[in-house]
C-alpha cells in the first residue's frame, strides 16, 4: 500500500484510573488486554440506601460508575507513574478550583487483594468482579469529590468484549472481501482463504479491563486539522479529550483512519533484540462514537462554555458515519493486538504502515449498545 508521507507513533498514553487524566509515556509493552496498568482502576460513587429501601440489595449501598462525561471534575485529577522497582506506584494529584492547595496520594499499581472486599462492577452491560481499595484511598477521593466513593481495582478479573473482534467475530463477517491488504493475485487468494478460515473458526472471547469497549484506542493527529477548523482562528483542541492510547502522525488526510483495518509498527532497528525489532501488528475493528465528555473544559472541570464546549455538536454535523452508532460522531478506532505481537514493546517514533484497509465504514455492533437492527452482534 503506497504512502506518500512517513507515518509514526507520535504519542502513547496510559490511563491508570478510568476517566482521570492520562499519562504520556515514551514506550510501553503491548498486551492483549491493553498497556500495563491502563484502566486497571475506576471510581464508583457510593449510593447510600434510603430507609424505605433497606430491603434492596440486603441493605447494602450500591455503586454508580463514575465517568468524566457525568463527573466533569475528574479531569482535575492528574496521575503520574513510577514503575521502577519491585512495587510500582502511581501518584494522583488533585487540583482544586477553589484556590486550595493541590493534594496528592500515592497508590500501589498492583495492590495485594487478599484482604480486600470483592464487589460487582458492570460497564456497558459487561460485568466483572473488582476489589474495593482500602479506606484511606476511598476516603481521600471522597474528600476531593465531596461525596462517598470507592476506588475499584480489577486485578486479574476481566470484562467480555460484547462486539465483533479478532477473537469474537461473526462467522463470515469479512468473507465478502471488504477488507483488503492491498495485494493481488495469489497473495490476495491466500489472504482470502485465511480470512474465511478465521471467520469459520470457533469463537473466542476478547477481554478487557475498565476500558470502554476495546484494549486500545488509535487516533490520527491529522484529523485534528478538521477539529481545529471548527474553532476560532488560533484556538486548538486538546487531543487527550479523545482519550487515545496511540496517536499516529503522518496520515495524508483527515479521517482516513476510518478505513484502517491493520497497522504494522516497525522500530527499524537492526539490533538482535527480537522484542524490539519484530513488526508489531494492531488490528482496528470499530469506530469510537463520541459523547459529551469531549466538551469538558479541563481548566474549569465543567462543560465548556466557548466554542470548544460545543465540539460534540460540531462533529455531529458530518462525523456520524457509523450506522451502528448513528447518533454519535466518530473520532478514532477501537483496536486489538495481533496475537503474534503479545509482550512486544511499542515506542514513540516507531514507523507505522497501514497494511490492511476496509472498503467501507465498519459497523459498531456492541450487543445492547449498537443502533443496528437487533441491537448488535449475535452471541
């Protein structure tokens, strides 16, 4: 596939606590569940049981998932990572808006769960078990937010991906040839045979931690040109509002990533370390439909009041390109790691090639969330 410009990994982001700010890193390890520590934690509001509802849930409090779309002040919490040594930690710093001094707390990235209470968490109809972190962490976040909350740690528990994916796709979903690696002749025939074989193989379930729908979110920085064009001259939009894991630079035009199906990443190194020299493959399966979280003003911790605070509506004017998410504008692609790339290293600056594309827009088919007839993929 011909590319006139050189594409590269421009930025890598890890979000240790879902919906808090991300951490920019120069390199990290690729795994099938995402980058290490990415969305390993999430915050839950404690919903106290009223007297007349004591019989509900055995009189125990229930929990409400916290996300930046509804809890805008989550953007005022900034984590940093310290992954050196035997006990990796993150430090979360809260930046109040009332002029109070910043507050910080260190949190273990891999806490011992032996004595922790197990709780149920459901995200996008995909349930899992998680662990309620000790009181000192929950109390710290509660004091910052002004209401009771719990920091939940997923540990080795995982959630099922409820949409078609490289390990869980509909039989024959790609047998119609809409995906192409740009080859021809015998190479295309082999590719088609392999695709048909995979499509007819028994389904396996893809799993994730507290990421919304997939282990990775890939965006193209070229598409930010179109985003910035919707704002007054000189005003720029923060790409991290789209919460990408991988930012790719060097695309020829905005929105071409809508049709990317596979990226190959190569360090170009001639060294002997195969973990650094082998080509990594990332499979892009679905579009990411956007919500009002992109309208949040990071400076005020509230919905934006200027033109940037209208970005969801601005994008909706021409970016509702996925019939499976027909009310939401699309920015970025949900992605999965090719099995052969497990535990390989990804670095900022590595070269990227688009090695497979789709002939049309993919259709978001998360069961129960999709706007496709029937509500998504068959299970």
